[in-house]
């Protein structure tokens, strides 16, 4: 894993009423900044101020303050976070460095309570910690969406391929129609010439000839009207067939939709309201726990601003009050309880505070679970709304299609009646025209084609020519439509390839993160064990293993992270040990390296240029110095809180903050 490039940066932090800080300003340059001091010197409070300005949620407001803030100047920009007490809770506001601090909280703010750091010491699920920032449900939804889009594209491309196969036949059909039209036109011209010759040679009475011409003209009009009606009938039948097909599809779609009676939007709304009220109630408990923990920590450390006055109440002499104060705040095994006044073990109070912290974390987890359930219900509500909208859309279209079918069926009946009327009129006109022609052409030869037959042929040729021209127009339009659709083929194929790549990346993302996390941890763990010279440990490493777990009634394969500790005996034999047998120092180092692996795998350095460390007292001074220098190469700013004797092992070239 490559280290981050060293680029010089400067930062300034101002804080007021954060933790135990009244007011302070700290300036630092990129690299290591050591916060050196004894316990109860506000080093952790300063780290809280950094986290607040960067966007974290762990900062607390000073117990006796109504407002506080943290302000960070970095690379010419200013980022602020305000804390305001409102009743029993503290409200945060401002414009911090990060919009979403999830990654930083997990992998950059490596304080004692950090989840990634504690995962090893508490033997938590290491894989879950690494994948916690990854929204696996969102990945599955995106995979589903892209799969649907890919299937639609594949269907469209299959249709285009079918159209491409259809195109040669259509082009041949167009050529055939053009040839047929040319033949019909030539044949029509011949018939028209014959009609002209017949009319020129006729010597019947002019009156009878005029009457025959009128009948023939009327007959042509009726035949033309009949052809139009037949064309309209054919068009209506095609449209009616398409509409009936669409109605069947709509009815099938409606049948596949969930039953609206089973979608209780009001019940979902009520459940969301109930869970939101429950979440708000837990927020109040969390805020109260935070205030209690902070107050007791300040009292235990002697940093509460009113402690001396509280201890002085009821004491006559100032020297006695001072003695009691010293007795409370000095580093000793027992302290005077500030609630009952008796001497109690410091460990008991610290244990109570730790239990309160654990309870606070439990409540935070409960709130997170509630928020997840609320978000799931909101998704369900959106799906209900979408289903209702689909029902309404399908019903509206179904009603519209049914109305149009009724109208076209009525139109079809009217056209059928009109066709029958025209056919009857044409039969009558043909009979009348034949009688007139017989009267005016008694002297013509029997083998000569009558003028009526010639006109009938011309009329039929004109009808045929009109139909062929309409067919040619329809075929040409179809060819143009196909060619236009085929112009999209290359773009659709390119998009399908993009989706395949996206799906491949999504399907392998979790696997890649797991693999890179394991590789990063193992690589850095090997390097740190060598640097820190833990001679009694050969190796600490993580192995990805598959395991079968039950989800409901199904058994599915999942990946797990197994932590291995390898030691060797004096005679050179190696054996595998357990986490329980790691020393406190070894556990802390392992937890920190696990946090670093998450920091690098999720590229947290791209989002926040800070890493914060504290509570390293389990390591000896030289190892602390080596570990701090190792971490420095992976972040721009490394801020670490150390006791004075541990800070002394850090090279003097690095910045130090001794007064806060």
C-alpha cells in the first residue's frame, strides 16, 4: 500500500467550551503534533474539538456552558461547528469539514473508544467493521436496477437484430412493388388508349352515348368510394387488433400489481411516527447520559469549574477546602464522592462511568437500528405510492383503450354497412350501364371488348394501382423506421457494455474491499511487529474464510475474518495462540493497525487529512514513538495525545502542545 505524499499544510484550531476547555487556540503544521500532558489537562477535549470541526459527533459541551464552538482553518478555508444547550439536549450546527463523518469516525479518529480499534480487543466481527461504511442494500438495489436496464437493452438489441434481418425482405418487397406499379401504369395506359379508340369509333345516338358516359362516370365514383371504404375497414381492423392486444397487456399488468387493499399506507405512516417518537426519546436519554458522563469525568479529573466551590460548602477554613480539593483531584486510589461525601475507590467511579458509556453506546446502537427501520419504512411507503400510481396509470389507460375500442367497433359497423350499400349501388349501375351499351352498340362485333368492360378494367387497374402505391408508401416508411432504429444500435451496445462493467464492479466491490482490507492489515501488521520488535510473536494475520449461515429457512455462504496469532517456542516450534493471550500492548497495536487498514482501504485520506490518536499508555515509550512515526506516513496531520514521559521519546522536530 503506497504511503501518502508529504505536502506542507498549516492549520489553526480555535475551541471554546468543548469538553473541559474554556477557550484555546492551537496552530499546527502537517506531520506529527504531540499533545503532551498529564491526565485531566484537556488533551482529549482538544481531540474532541478537532473531531467537532471536522464533522464528528463525539464532542461534548462544557457542563457549565450554554454554547460552545470549534473552528478549524485549513488551506485558506474555515470550518465551524457550534454546540448549543437546549433543555436536556445539545444541538449541533455550523459548516464542518465533512458532510458525512462516518468514515472518519470509524477509521481516522482512533481514540480509545473507536469501534475499529476496539473490534480486536473486544473480539467483535472484524468483517462487519470493515464493511460498515458500505451500504450493501444499496449495492443490491443498484445491481437490480442495472440488471433490469441491461435486460431492457438486450431485448431492444434483439429487436433491432430482428429488424436488421427483416430489412432485406422489406427492401425486396419495395423493389417488387415499384416494378408492379410500373407494370400497372403501362397496362392502364393501354386500356385508356383502347377506351379512346372505342369512343372515337362509336356512331350510336349522341343522347344514348352521353347517358352511358354519365353512368360509367357514376360507376367509377362508386368504385372509388368502395375502395376507400375497404381501405378504411382494413385500417380499422388493424387498429382494433392492436388496441385489443394492448388491453390484454394492460389487464395482465393490472393483475400482476399488488392488491391495493393489502397496501396500508396509513399503517406505515403511523409506524414511522411511532418509531420517530421512540428515536427522539432515545436521543434525550443519550444526551442525558452524555451530560452525566462528562460531568462525572470532569469531577473525577478535577476540571469542573464549580468543584472547588462545591467542596468548600460547609467548610469554615479555606485551607481545609483546598485540602479537600487536592484530595479529590490528586492521582490516588480513593477519592471523596461528590454526591455523598464518603471515600470511594477511584476504580469504582471509573467503572460506573465506563458502564454509563457502554449504556450510551447501546442506546446509540438502538437509535441507529430505529433509523434503519424508519428508512426501510420510508422506502416501503415510497413503493406503496409508486404502486398506487401504477394502478392509477394502468386504470386510466385501460379505460381510454376500452373507450377507443368501443368507438372503433362502432366505426367498423358503420363502414361495413356503407360497403354493402356501395356494392348494391355498383351492381345496379353495372346493370344499367350494360343495358345502355347494348342499345348503343348493336352493330359492334361480338369479339370486341365493350366500352363498359374497358372502363371496368381501367377502374380496376386504377384501384390496384392505388393499393400498390399505398403499400409502397407503407413499406418505405417501415424501412425508414427500421433504419432510424438501427442508428441507435451502436449507442445501445456501448451502454450495455458500460452496464456490464458497472455490474462487475458492484458484484466484486465487497469482495475487493474484503481482500484489500485483509492484505493491508497483514502487510502493515508484519511491518509494525518488526518495527516494534515483539520478539515473542511471529505473526498476527487475518484470513478470509467462508462459512455457512442460516438466513430464515435458507443456508447461505458468507465470508468471515479469522484473526490468527502465531508464536514460537524456545526450541523453534510454532503454534497458534488466541486473542485472549495477547498482552494489552499487543492488543492495542493490533486494533490500531486494523483501524489503519480501514483508513487505507476506504481511502479516508482522500476525505479528511487528519488522524487522531490517544490512550497509548499500554505501549512503552519507544514503541509509541515508532508507531506514531509509522502512522505519520499515511496522513497529512497526525495529532496524538501522550503523557510527558511518552512524548519525550518523540523526536524534537515534531510540534508539541503542552498548554491547552
